[in-house]
């Protein structure tokens, strides 16, 4: 249903743009995409589509707020100097929203290829929650059964070493990188599938192809706000 709604949004948007330029050609009106602050659409539209498809999370909420703020500034609704002074408080608010949302709703929405929910285990070796806030953290799961985790990097870095971990079923990792980075080292006997919400950041999946078929799948649900997640 959500995918259908987002497709409708994209379809209507493309139709409106096409009709606008057709009216230009026929001389009915003057239409252009390059209005003041037009570039903010590259932030607002992807985040809006993500919001419709996946619900609210730290990445798309942050993107919508940032895009809207810059758009209003371009239209002189918000003073740019005031926006600059509010930049640090806004970043702190976005970090808090990202952490809160990454630890609640996003955990319930990941499904495998058969439509079955991938459970999230709150208990696990080394502790399932790993955070690097203004610091660096490393979690090594060698020889231990790994059943999923939540990983947060806020102005810091987190490295998860799963290369020698024991993975007995399909599992998931919920990762949030806000002005920080997360490195996930995966074993060669799992398939990696990434779902991400990037806002001036992104996910780099360099994981090798699995050496065993069939194999278990590691689902990585990533939210990146001025940060990144690397899988290798």
C-alpha cells in the first residue's frame, strides 16, 4: 500500500512537470523548475517518499526539516543568519530524533523475501546495542552466536567485526550514523541486503558474494544523517 502511494506521488509529480513544460511550448503560461531554492527538492522529495514508504525515522525526518528550512530561507521566510545560529541546536535535536526513532519503529518493519518479519533480539553476546557517541567503539563477536544489534554512531565511529561470528538464521542490524561512521565486517557465508535512508550520507556495501548457497541473510537497516555505513 505504501509503495503504491509513493508511486502515485512520483507519477503525479512527473505529470505536473510534463504539463508545465507542455504549456510553455504552447504558450499558455511560463513554467520553470528553477525557482528560488529549487535545489532543496533533491532533499525534500526523496525524504518525503521514504516517509511514505517506511514511516517516520531519523533520516527522513531530518531531511524534511533541513530541506524545508533551506527552502523557507531561499524564499526569505526564515532569516539565513538566524538559521546559521540555530544550526547546532537543530543538529542536536536531529541526533536525538534519529536515536529515538531508530530504537522504536524501525525495528518492526523489516521483512524477508517471503514477507516474514525478521525478529530483533534484545539480548546477545557483547550486548546487542553498540554506540559510539563522541568516541570510537569496537565490538568483536568471534566465536559467539550473533542474533542482531542496534548500532549508533553520533560524532564517533563504531566497528562491528562479525567475520568469525556464528550466524544461525536470518538476522538484522539497525544502524544509525549521525555525523559519524559505522563499519560492519561480515563473514563470507552470509548474503547482505541493505535498506537505507541517506540524508547527505549513505551506505557503501562492499561485502563479497557468499561462498555458500543457500545461506543466511544479514539485513542492514541504515539511517545516515551526515554520516555513513560501510559493509565489507
